[in-house]
């Protein structure tokens, strides 16, 4: 099976872009480009947790609702959520109303605060786990890696929830820790260029 799909505009993209009309814009402007902003990194970890057992299309369609519900994933604010907030979120039809996942976001916000105190930033901690590209499988042929297993294990040790190796691998793909755009995808060289000039966060 080809890992690329040529759209109506004549540009070859990763084949998954053909699955939903929302995907090309996300693919072209976000997926795989390196991110150093703590709130965006926290948001993506949370949304990948919500995606567990569901499709990314479902989460992407509700992303603005999630941002509203969780104050743009400002973990300092989310860390102060109470049971009353959980009850309100369970009534919010705009998000995924799953108690365990909602409570995991609140827990992870508190763990994020601890991580920032210990490591300087989420970004500095996460980017220390950037794998050597030479150790990775061919683009889009794996759902985990040694690096995602290691980062998942470290997050779990620090008390984070819904951060299994597959979830963490999807996070690493999306946040640019690896360039997993398919060979032949017209965005792949753009991501590679962005990764070359990207300044890795330091503690």
C-alpha cells in the first residue's frame, strides 16, 4: 500500500489525509512540526489520552471545545479543578465525557507543575527524549519506539496517566520529535527543514 495520497491540488500527502476533510490542513500546518511551547505539549498529551479507543478525527473536531473546557490547557489553572469542575465537564456535550480521562487531565496538570519545578519546563524534559533518527523504523510503519517506551515509562513513574507507549509515540509524531511524514509527502522536507533550525529547549 502506498504511504502517500495525491489530493485534488496535485500535492502528495501522507495517505491518512484522505480519511477526512479536516486532515489536510492539520497535516500541512501542524503535524510533525517541532513544538517547544509547554501548553501545546500538555494539550497534545491530554488530547492523545482522550483519543485512546477513539479516532483522531473525533478529537480534532472537538479540539476547540476541549480548549474552552480546559482553559487552553493552562495546566496551572487545570491543576486547581475540583470535583465540581469534573461534574460540569461530564455534562459538556462538546467534549468526550469520560470521567477517567477528565480526571487524568487534572492529575496530569498537577504532575506538569511538578515537572516544570523539577526540570525547568515540559519542553526541556520531553525534548531530552528525542530519538536519533537512525534508530527509527521507516515512516508510518510503527506505533511505538524505544524512545516512546522510555518517555512513557518516565512519565508514568512521575504519576502521569493515559501516557502509554502508543499514545506517547503519536505525541512524538505530532510534536515534531520525529519526522514521520511518508517518503514522497510534500510536507516531509518542510518538517525536516523546521527540525534543523529548531532550537531544542534547555533546562
